[in-house]
C-alpha cells in the first residue's frame, strides 16, 4: 500500500467529530494522564493541558504523591490522583491498582510522560493493559511504550485501541533494532510494528509516520527542528489523547495530532526562531491550529 501524505487534503477527508452543542464536559471526553516522578512532575502538566487544548472536557492527572498537590495547583482544571512512589521517586508498580479503579470513568488513558524505564514500569504497564476494557483507548508514551516490547499479545488484544508514540530511539528499544535501521526505513518499521501489535503507531521525527494495523501509512513532512526539545513529545501525546477522548478514531487522532503539533511548531519557529521556543509555548496554539488544519 502506497504511503499517503498527511496534509490538509487528508484531514478534510477525515474530519474530527463535531462537538454536540448539547454535550456537557463529560460528553466532550474524559482523559486520565498517568506518569511523572518526584523529579519530573511537570511532564504531566504539558500532557494534561494539551488534552484540554485539543478539546477534551475533563482531565485527571495521576502522579507520585509528593508532586500531586503542587501539580494540582498548577493545573486547577484537573482532578488529582496521588500514587505511590519507589525509593528513587519513580512510580511504583502498585500504582496500577489505584489507576485500574479509575479506568472505567475515563475515555482515554495517556500513560508514560515523565516516567523512566525500569522493571517496575514494565510491571505497571502490563497490569494496566490487563485491566483495560472497551471502549477505553490507551496512548502509550515515553518509557511506558518501551515496556510494550514484551507485551505484544496484550496490546494486540485491544484491537487497535492502543496508540504508540515512539521517537526513533524508543522505536529501537521497542523493536530491538538499531536506530540507524529505524532511520533508514521508518515507514516499513512503523507498519511492521502496527501490524504486529495491532496498534496505531506514530513514529516521531522531522518526517513523522502514522501507521495502522491494516497497512495504511501516512507521511508528515511538516515538522521542524525546534520541536526536538524537552516536553514536546509530552504535548503531542496530550493532543492525540484529547482528540481520541472527543470521539476521533485512534488513527484520525494520531494523524491530526501529528499535523497540529507540527503546524504549531512551524508557527513558533516563524515568530520566535528556528530553535529555542519551549514545549509549553505550543499549548496555546493548539485550538487555533485545529481550526486552521484544513485551510493549509
């Protein structure tokens, strides 16, 4: 199947669901973002606000207990869930039991921003996947998605309701291949992983790839070097999760999130400079970027 450009024409052919004017905030979608650590609590701020900027109606943030209160003050629009931590300040695997109690009350779970690779992370991700029930959609980001390398069957069981958002290094960890191999043929590898895991794959780079389990592949050339900055991926995960919560299919949400993220980055590059803008500066541009997507 020939890859297609991810552009305004594709977006027009695959529109986002229109919000029903009679909907309350629950009808616009409920997002739970889980992750962070004692020394990286701000990642959840970026992801959670991005989900709201993308149009989600309700937001819960779940992070280590020591950071939960300050994060709640920083984002007053969100409800907070305090989770247990390991001695090193990272999320403990036992946090999965607390999160599992909240899964039925959210439409999308974004798991991974601000987390580190560890056996505890592997255990936590496995337990969350085992507890998932339709119609919940899961966005696996950062360290949580590298835990998926041993969980192919559990993810495939979700039948396309998992979105993986790796950059090239994370894809190398996920597949066991060298980064150079990922860079040489990102389309084939993204398609292969999407098929093996029965998941949507958003492979992030200057040229990003969105692949689905049925072999569909989109290529987005609209990135910019300035987006290669700390926290940018956390924002992208939040946009994608917010769009899924609003009712977009996982493929449409991943594609629109990729385009909107790149469009906002290009706007900042024009205003601020090619590098040096901050991930949090992307956030206010998201609503307008969603409006401008099909006019580009």
